[in-house]
């Protein structure tokens, strides 16, 4: 969390949000991506930049969508299993 800076971390901190939070690493648009995902928002390092994503928890899995309105990519970060 410290690596993400106060500007991005503050909205994520609540006891409830942290209980359901998880870390995800992958790739987006050809760049490495590392995210701290909470119930409603994810803060990610994409390449060398920090950016925020909306989180959507669906019956098929957990998806991220950039907060940037011009980009409508959805990224699946967790599959929905029987024990979810």
C-alpha cells in the first residue's frame, strides 16, 4: 500500500474493504499490471504509471474497468468458483 501513495490509498482503507481485498498481477495493453483490488475500486500500477479502476463483482467473476471514460476495456481478475 505504501508504494501506491496516500492519494490512491486513502479511499481504499476501511476494515470491510480490506477483508475482501486481494492483490492481482497481470498484463494490460501490453504492459505489466499490478493491482490492489477492493470491493469497489482498484488501484493499479500499469507500466510506470498509477491508475484507478472500477471493480465489478459478477456471477462470472471479478472484473476491472478503467475510470478513464475513453477506454472501455474490461479485465477479468478473478474467476467465480463454488467457494467465492
